């Protein structure tokens, strides 16, 4: 990995070194950094990685999230989430740039947090949250991929005997919006269902889903792929990414919720092809949409798996040998295959797509992307207490801490409700 003379000085005891010679030696022995996080990219590479990590098939859940919030609060929440995450990622990139200028170029989220906050437990906290996110995204991608293939299969053979978990296995093996305006279109109801308490819980679940949709959780690892110096490159990449977001997120949310109202499924493609009644889109268009979803799922699953792969390589690989040497290739093949198999097994066993989105957002993406960047910025730059930046950052941390707590409670509650009508390896994914 090229470094242009920059030094890596994470404060966690496993990563602290007294001079550049020792640091270079450590970095040369770090298989995870050498084989996985290679610093060769330019700003548009960061833009593509950010877009792949954020603008994924999870946006198919946006109309379903609007069903728990309604038009006004849904559009407001979508706009706030976009603004806060752009600001958050910009702050994170600024902190990383500042560390790089001081000779501490971090290539991992966990090392950055440990360095800035000076606490060993923060290192393990970030590792735990990132692992939760990566596993959740892996499970969600495999589940959504299997569900999309099942949708196409059901459209071609409505009496077929294959179940959802069969398609999840198929998708896992491969891994190792037009809406008809006909008279058959469904009736639209934009009211928010349930009692007052249910509406509150559904709103927080929906906000947690937005956290998952806008979440990244691997920005330092993405910035690590840039050739040093990375100053300014991430901002350009963010602008590129959010240009795509401004088009795709609003179009899917507005058209999907407009078409199906509060009957929108957690995978909007299931609403286009309901269990009862005719399919609301031509077969060729549905097949084309599913092909694009599957291609994007492969990409996003690979991007989010990099953190898990990097941890595996760090412990299992021998950096002194070639990346394709049998000594490194065999453990890589076994460990990565086991990781994907575990994700597939969980997806097949517990097909709660909407609930998984909400839970991962509440306990993973919200702490890592909506709260921690503001804390890291305040700790790094120490803005005056009477400055707008200080109060904006603290207000965001307080608000989204509450959203994360309530989102966790509401998503766990919804999983418990769905579990009452659930059996292992069900043929249908639950919203």
C-alpha cells in the first residue's frame, strides 16, 4: 500500500508504535491492509464506492417506510436523513483528513475512533457495531436476492413448489420503476394504520429503516482506498453520491407510496406482483428490474463484506507470501465461504426483511453514522461552546440517540409480533 510517507499511529495498544520504522514494519505485516484495503483510488472511485454502499436495493423499502410516517412526516424525515448523513460523512472525512495531516492516516473506523476518543473499549465497540452492520447487510442482501428470484419464479410458474429458502440458497451460491395504470391497479390508502401507540412505534421503525437506507458505516475504509493525500477527494465523492441519491431516493419513495399507500410491502417489487390479483407490470420489465437489483446486491454485499474479510485476512493470511499463494488462498476461500453460508442460513431461517432493516439501522447505522462522527469532530477540533457547530453537533447526537433507542425497541417489538405467525424457513418474507 502506498503511503507517501504518512504514518499510522492508532492509539489502541495493538496498533501503537513509536516511530515510522516500526510503523512501516507493522503495516508491511498487516495482511488485512495489504490484501484488502489498497490505497490506489481517486475521488471518483470513492464516489462509486459510496454510491454502491448507500444507494442499494434497500431503497425498495422506502415506500414501506413512508407507510409508517405518511406523506408530510415521511418527506420531512427523508430530507433530514439526507442532510444529516451528508453533513455527518463530511465531518468524518474532515476528521480523517486532519489526522492524516498530523501523520496519523487511519484506514479503519475502529482505529480512528480509538485514536480520537483515547479509549480501548471504543475500539471494540466500533468493531461490534460494524460486525452487526456487515452481518445484517449480508443477511438482508441474500434475503432480498432470494425474494426477488422468487418473485420472478412465481410470475412464470404460479404453481411451482420451490420455497423462499430455495431461492436464498441459489442466490448464495451465485454470490460464492414502472407501475401499470390499468383498472386492476390497487386502491390507495394513505392513512397511518393502528392505535396511537402502534403509530408511534411504526414511525420510529420507519426512521430506523431510513437510517439503514442512508447508512454507510465503512467511510474510513472507503477513504482508505484513496491514494494519499485524500484531502478534498471524499467531498467530491460525497457530492457525486448524493447527486445520485437526490434522484433515486425521492423518485422511489414518492412513486412507490403514491401507487400503493400504506399497503406497500417492505420490498416494493412484491407490491407490483401481489399474492392475489394480476401482476401490475409487464413480465419483461419486472425481470429487468430484478436483474438490476441482483447485480446491485452482488456489488453492495461485496463492499460491506470488506470489513469482515479484512479482519479475517489480518488473522489468517501471511503477508510475506503472495495474495494468491495457496497458504493465503485456501484460508481465504474457506473463511469467506463460511461467512456467506452463515448469512444465508440466517436469511433463510428468519426472513424478516423489513424488521431486519429497522433493527440494523437502530443498533448499527444510527450510532455509527448519525452520532459518532459528530462526537469525533467535537473531540478533534473542539469547537467553542458558543459556536453553531458545537450546538448543531450536540443536538444531532441527542436527537438520534433517542431515535436509535426508540427504533431498537420498536423493531424488536415488531419482530416479536411477526414471530407469533412465523415458522422457521418460511416460504414468505415478513414485512
